[in-house]
C-alpha cells in the first residue's frame, strides 16, 4: 500500500462559523482571521494505492460552480486535484474508487464536472466506483433546511444517475465498520451530519485516521470548539471526546483535511484534557 496527500484547493470560511460559541479572541490565536473574519482552510484529500485499486478519499469543491458561488469562499493558492495527482504520476482516469466521507459540497464537489458541451453533468472520475452509505445518501438527498445549502443536487444526483454509486454496508448498531473491499475501516459519526464516515488505516506501522469534519483543524481539539455548521453540536462534543481520548491512548496519527497549515498531528492527555502533541508533514512521517 502507498498513500499520497492530494491537495484539491484552499479556501476560506468565516472563523465564527468554524468555531461556534468560542470567542474570536480565543480561536484567533490558533486560526488567525483576515480582515473579513475569514480563516484559511484546506481541502486535503487522500489517495490510497492498494494493489490494483486507486482510492481517492473526498474530492474538494471542484470547479463547476458559478463565479458568484466561489466568491463566497475566497479560494487561494494554486492547488488542484489534477496537479496533485500528476505530481505522483496519476491521472483522474486512473482512479478506481472515490470514497466520500459525506456529501457537503466542500467534500464531494469534485466528484462531478460539466460535460464537454457544458449542457449537463458527468462523473469527473469516469472509471471509478463512488462510495457513500445509504443512511447518509437519504439524508443528503432529502436535506433539512439547515444543511440544504451544503447538499447541492448537482454534486450528488449525477453520481446515482451515472450508475457508479455504491453503498458501504454498516454493521448494525455499531459505530465502526471494516470495509474489506477498500482495505480500511470507517467510524460512523452523526454530530456534524448524519452518518459521516471517518476512515482508519494501518500504514507503515502507524495508525492513520482521515478526520474529515470530526476534527477540521488542529485548532479544534478542545472539546467546546465545535463548528456552527454541526447539526447536533452536543453529540459532536461526545463523539469528539471519545475519538480524541482514543487518539491519545493509541497514538493515532490524524490526517487533517481542512487544516491548510498542518497535515498530520498527534494528541496527548494533559491536565486540561486532550491537547495537541506534535505536528508533522506527510513526508516527515512516511518518506
């Protein structure tokens, strides 16, 4: 198995929304805001080469939305999925599987692109199976008013229409499921959105976790630091507590999708609770 970090593009979101009830005077120390109160975010995906499978976890925002849409998210830098794949000798047509942690636009927007005629949509990875789970798919395709702006039908429905949609079968009444076909396990969490999937992998003697929106950035480690976007913030609080305690106990390496400046971190127990231990680049750990 080989794993590669794939940078799909950086953007910004309102710092207050990203930290919920936590005052700016506190979160601004770890995630400094610009003059518009926006903080730096990444859309760091993960590529897993495992035998004849090439699995991409999440796809970032994509590029098919309108100029007005992207003006809300202050994209910066020059990253893209195509550039990042090419860096490691791959093309999007090589991808055999696209695994979506959940279907918010900043995680699955890159799954779908305009067709050549610009008259409709098509999968951006034409040879891939797309993976979600049935419960989350139903949640996303029948969205509540709070999340409707994050579940964009043009990102989601064309996956099903393509015939490339597949569902992870969840172990009934269990929060963790081994996905044998893809070679990793997933933790199901419900605080941010219903049935978000958090991949857990064994890689080069280390336990690596793709944290998605359970832990967006290193600045979100303290328990009350819960995003305003979460649908069930008190549930996030409990899920994050359990996850971080396990991460400290088992020395998990946390691969951060949304932290533009920290790729991988570890955490430790302290008198104040679980806190940041060390930060790493992917290359420092695995090359």
